[in-house]
C-alpha cells in the first residue's frame, strides 16, 4: 500500500459527536444513488468500472474445508482473474489486471505465501484474525493469532471488533483493545471489521468507525460476511461520512472494505459509485478501497465475456478458482 499509515490518535470522545442520523433520509439518499447514478455506468464505461472492481477485490476463501490446493488455486486466480480469451478480444492484455489481495484464515497464510512470494509485484496476503468471525476469545489469544498470521507472511490483518464493547457504548474500552491489536499487526495494515449488522443503529456504526480509526485502523470493514445483515449502501454511507470526517481532522486517508453479500457485478458498481460520490476518485484505488468477496469475480468475468463475445460463457468455462 502506498498510502501513509494511520499512526493512531489519542482517544477523544468529542470525535464521536455527530448530529442525529435520520434513517429514512439515509435510505432515501442510498436509493437515489442506486437509481440515478448507477444507470449512468454503461457500455465501455461499465467495462472500465468492472475492471477497476476486480483490482479492488480481496479474493477470499474462508471455509472449514480449505486446503493447500484450494489456496493455491485461489492465488493463481487472483493473479490471473480474467480468462485470456476475454483479455485478447477486448484488447486489454497490457493492463495486467490483478485482484487487490487474497484473504484466508491464519492457518492458510503460509500456503498462500508459497505462491504469492514469487509474484512481481508481490500480491498482498490478507488474513482474518482475532477469533473471526465472533471475536469471542480473550484479548491475549486474539493478539497471538495476529502475530501468528504476520509471522507467516500476512501483510494485511482483518480483525473483528469486540461487539460487546460497541453495543454497550464502551468506546474507550474498545479503543484500548484495538490499540493493542494494532501493536501486534506491526507493519501489516489493520482492517477493523465492525460487524455493522449487529450494532444497534447507524449512530453506533459511525462511532465504532471513528474509534477504530483513532486506534490506528488503516481500513474499516463492514462485516465478516457471517452476519444476517452485511454490506449495504446505507451502512456504507455512514462509514464514508466517518472516513471523511476523520480525514478532515487528521489529513489521514482511511480505506473502506465492504464485505458480505456482494455477489454480482451490479453490486460492485453500486459500491464504486458510492465511493466516487462520497469520497472522491482517490479512494477508488486498491490502497483505499477493497471488496471482500469470493463469487463476485465469477459474475464480473461472465459479464466481461458477454461484452467480448456477445453471448454468455458455456458452463464451467470460468470457474471461481
């Protein structure tokens, strides 16, 4: 990542102050964005946006039956996300499109490192940690898991916040825990998963975002993908507002990573449009925007195939990995 690291800032409860968030108005704004802005992304412009989306994907496998072979195929797909026939037909071979990173469990980081350490430039390995997805282990064990992943080659750590602190409004306690996790990340970038679908309301989402950024998070992330509600545009609007306000206070760029339920190309377009409208073009680089997904890439590749050949691909031509 080329962005200056977030050094973290002292806890300041005043930073959590925000005018009341009107849910109806927030959802209205999200609907306007979806209905009036997203349809403008069409034709060749849409192809360009879909290619941008691919470069921002953290290609993910977080299954109980993950094996070394699964991870090897995931890494190869992340390095070569688009079928060569599509690249040639669209005339985009020279763009060297790759995913933003791969994301795996700590126990599979070493498997990914065997493949990606040979890539040029090296594709980052992200690892979930801290008792993902629930975070229901002691802080000592959560920090040890971060250390384990970093020692095996993870350059990005997706930690989960302690929802008990967030739900109870114990913001200083949450801040102290996140600061400790940040220490164990070392040079690895920390992405703080807020599990927004489990927080009481939009105001709590804003406050959790600000606390995570004060504690040194380089990214804030919507969800683990395991909650009932995951990445939605209204959640994203609140998190974008927090990121912008944090930047206004500190001059530090913080990234956003939606994850969970982003499965089709149009979902990716919605998030790209949101980022452009709310934060600006600078935030559309993979240093500041990622999408946590597994099946999304397949759907984007199918759409690109249609643009290239004016028909949908035959079954099994474009496997996930």
